[in-house]
């Protein structure tokens, strides 16, 4: 059976109960827990773990699975114990001097339980606090072997990985779909030790030097007085910073483009951002930029969808990732590299490779695929894995080295430093999710949360008391040896090179590479964000920056703000557009996409069944939407309802189909609510269906209806002859045409106005 079916059939089961609360507490008699839920009196087998979940790696720092580590994997024991392993007979009542008497200080179980609870929270990440992660495998094509000796990039090598996606600005509980950059951090547990590729979904960064990082983050985070707005860049301090530091122009433009509101973590590119240096077996070096290319294409939400999701489903991306993996629709990316000769000036075609605000267009340096990433297991415990994972750009393996990008240099310091506060000490590499799969034999000792029981007496070298161990490796047995790169001679200065001073030609290339609809979205985003600023000076300065990118962009945003458009203060660079930057104009696989099928009692259930089967057959997920939960029809042919008119919202679906209506006089999309509305929409169509269809239409989604279902489209004001609207006699045939439309991601022709 198709694994996607499981996801489609998932329905929330209401907890059954008789509606009565627990009996009133009677002195001397403990109140029953719940009259309806019987507690088992004997231990029973726990539920097996879900097949798509896995525990974190439990190897000890010396590479051996320990009993203690196994026990920590799950609540697998039959009896409740305290932290010391002592069995407990009651965990619901404090020890008291009589049932109505005072609680006794000697109640160790109470104190231990509450003490631990009091310390359950750890500081969230100062940036990238909100995230979601998954386990997977990276399979190397071997195509990078000529430029790097990294063992995990040899032909056919499979390496376990853990990938965490994130937003940057928001707190841990903030919404997923805010306009922001997304983190894309990958931990490769290679045989030679851990390699972390800590990237973003945008190839450039706001600043060129790490010393400004606290400043840009202070500017982007909520205002320090009222702590608003949460997870937003639409406020004065952010725009103040990015217009005063014009090196931020390129990244800001990416953020204001559709890249700032991805449809799914599964549909994002990833970038290492900095230029790295690969080292081959023969010692030769190559400069590279890393790219992740998603199999499903690079897709985005439209702004209104992103805003709706913030309220309707703040966990939109987190849920999407976990559901897809659970359904067996494993997200995939290809890792690729752009390669550049390692010349002394570290420039390529006039582009400074050490400036992280630059891209090198793919047309100038094609991305060469070197391996495939598949995410195939959800974490079993969010805190243990997703929260405690600690990435670091300095976690490198032989064959991969750094460059002198000043942004990278600061990161090399920061990622170690931050874990000491966040994970409570220097031993975070011993937390199961962070443990290397290669044997560890360091000479670090002691410290908070030391997990290892180190043996021996001589944690120093050389020594003569522990057999001289550990020994040092050399180049021929896998030691990490820094590339002996020549450092340019010079005087100590706090300065940037002259090549870092062009802040507008790369943004101009990005703007000119966008399709008309993408440009429209960018104009909409700037108009929204600057419209949320209060300070006139900030808006005017932002318009000046836009004028230096493109006069048309500036004029359109200025019009929206009701301000005059200034003239450019720099000459426009003569740049070629890079078609690879646009998200529009290609056809992508539709696997894992969600199709809503709106129906009701008496609707064309045969058609609904046929559409469901066809959706599953195309490796997509059908979600049947009906007035109430439960099933439609009876017997073996009954159709399970996954979403009701109350729980469904258009943002969840990539396309919506309306099933054939019942025989004349029926009430397919009507409801009591609709009839009760004196000014309700025509044809008795439920207002929630009207809303669903109108939104799907506005958001450029493919819409289909068959055998009379089009009445609901008309009620929603969706023209049946509009682009991307399919009306047919037969469900499966209608779906086929809808699916073709879905390959383009959106019906782009529909975007004629700002969305
Ligand atoms: Fe980070 N960044 N960063 N960053 N970053 C962190 O490390 C920092 C930068 C990125 O899922 C922190 O463990 C500095 C660029 C990701 O756990 C911290 C500078 C890029 C994640 C930190 C940068 C990133 C972080 C916070 C300026 C893309 C989340 C918690 C030089 C290439 C990783 C932590 C995860 C997290 C510092 C700039 C990506 C404070 C100083 C450029 C994906 O160490």
C-alpha cells in the first residue's frame, strides 16, 4: 500500500467520555483520576516506536553503546522510578501530615520532581531559536574526489546526517511562516569525525564582518522596550540598520523576495554562503561554494498565505516536514559545488570570493552535483535531538578547509562559545545527538555534565604512564592538517578591502533576474515592511537604497508609501541577469503535494474515491474536506473525512477540487450556518467553502470541479474560465489536468495585482 495513504487517513480521534467531571473531593478519600479512563494495574508492553522515528545515537564518547545510554532512550521501563532508580508507588500526591495537613519537607519525591521541572528549560539559541530537524543519509556520488580527499565524498559512501532547519529572528515558540532567512544546518557523522555544513536558504549574508553580527541581530530582534514585534523584520530598528549599512542591501532584497517565505523546508535551496577550500589527496586546493538543490524545486508561499498560517497553523513548516517523513515522502536534496581556482587574490570574474554578500552566478560557475541527501527519520524527542544539537562551522574533516572570509572567522569563535551558555558547559559533544561516530580519544577532562568515565592516569602527551597513548596521526593516516596558505603580509588594521565596497551591483543583478510576478512580490514586501515603520527618515533612506538598485523598484515602492522617489546616487552597474535565480518558469515534481477534495453527504462519492486513488497514485496526499468529521457513505466504500469545514483552511492545500454535487435539490455545500446567514452567498454554499475557494484562487492555486461542483466556484466568485481553473465531467480526468498545473507550483498568470 502507498505509504502516503497513512498520512491521508490520519484523523483526530475524539477522546470518548461521559461528560461528567471527577467526583467532588471528599476529605480522607483521594479524588478519582478520571471516571472514564481505567488505569492498567499490571505493566503492559509499551507502544513500539513509530517506524519513522529513531533515538539519537547512543554511542559513548569512546564509540561503545552503554547500558546507561540505552536506558535513556525511551520510557521503556515497566515501573516508575525516581532519578536514583528507586520505584515509586504514587506520583500524584505529596506527602502530608494527614490528608488536609501541611506538605512535609521530607518528601524527596516531590522535591526531586519539582526541582527537575524547575530546570527543564535551557536558554534558547540567541538566533535560529525556532527550528525543526530530521535524520537522514547522505550518499556521495564520488564526483568531488578529484578536488577533495574527504572520505565521505568518495564514491558510494553513505554517511548518517542530522539536519536542522530554522528561522533566524523568532523565539522558540514563534511562527514558522514569518518573512525571514531560514537556517539549513547539516551534521555529517563521517568516519573521520563530524563535518557540519551550517548554511542558510539564501546564498548571501547581511554583513561582511562578524564584528557587526551583534548589531544586526539587536536591530532585527524585537524592540528592547516592549519586546515587539516578534519574529518580524517589519520594524524601524531593522530597517534603520540595513539602510545605514548598505552591505546589507543584497541579503535584504533576498529576504523581501519570495525566498523569505518558503512553502516548505523541503522546497528550499541551501547554501554554505562562505567560500570554502577543498584539499585533494595530492595537496592541490580548490575554492568552492556549497549548494543544496531540493528535488521538489524551490517554492514559496504568497504573503497572505504566510500571514494566515502564522495564526491558523504556526507550526506549518514543522508539521510539513514531520508529516512528509512519516508518510514516506522523504525530502531529498542534491549537494553541489561551484568550483573556483585557488588564486592568491581569491577573486573570480571580478567577484570577491571572501565577501559573503556576493554570489557567483551559476551561469558563470555551474553547480556540480556531488551527492544526495535523503531525510528519512523523524527525531523521537525534540529536546534531546533538535534542541540539543550543536553545530559549528569549525567542525571540519580532512579535505575541507576554511578561507579568510572575515564573517567566517567570527563564526569559528561564536559557535563554540554559545554552547557553553546554551548547553551548560564544555561537554556538549557528549550529548547523544552530538556524538561523533568516529572513535573519540581526546584529552579533555572533567567539567559540567561529564558523561565519560575516563581511565588512565596521564591525560597529557607525551607520557610514559599510559603506554604513551594517545599517539598523533599524520597526513597518511587521517590527521586534519590545516592548509599552509600564505597569509598576505601587511599592517594590522581595522579596515575592509576596497573590493567590499560595491553594495549595489549584486542586488541589481538579483532584481533584473526576477520574473515580473516575482518583482511584483518584492515591491509588495518592501511596501509592507516599510509601511510598518514609523520613522520617516528610515523610509526615506530605504527608498534611497532602492533607487541605487533600480529606479523602477524604487518608484513602485515609493508610490505605495506615498513618498517621492529619489534619484540614484551611484551609477548603475552593467550586470547580466542570472536566470537560475528565478523560481518561476520551470516544471517540478508534484510528489508529496496536498490536494483538498471538498465534498459533502450526497456528493459524488464514486468520483471522490476515484480522485483519492489518483492522487495517491501520483504520490500526492489527498485530504477529504466535508461539513463534519467521520465518514461519508456506508460500508466498505465509506470515505473517511480528514478535514471539516471548521478545521480546513486553504493554506494547507496545494490544489483544491470540488466534488460533483448531489442530485438537484440536494444540499452538497450548504450547511445550517449558510442558510442562517441572511446575506449568505448564493447557491447555499457554506461560507467556509467560499472562503477556501476564494483564497485558493487568490493565492494562484490550481482549482478543479466536476459534475456540478462548479456551482461552489461560482458562489466563491471564481471564474470557471480563469487560468488554472479546470471544470470537467469526471473526477479523475479533472485531477489529471489539475496535477499538470501543479507542476508549475502556482498559476502565475493570476497574479496581476500585489499579493
Ligand atoms: Fe550563525 N549562529 N552566526 N550564521 N547560524 C548560530 O550558534 C553567528 C551566520 C546559522 O540549527 C548560533 O548554536 C555569528 C551565517 C545557522 O543549531 C551562534 C555570525 C550563517 C544556525 C551564531 C553568524 C549562519 C546558526 C546560535 C556572523 C549562514 C542554527 C546558536 C559572523 C551561512 C544552527 C548556535 C542550528 C546559529 C553565530 C552568521 C547560519 C550565536 C557570530 C553567515 C543555520 O553561534
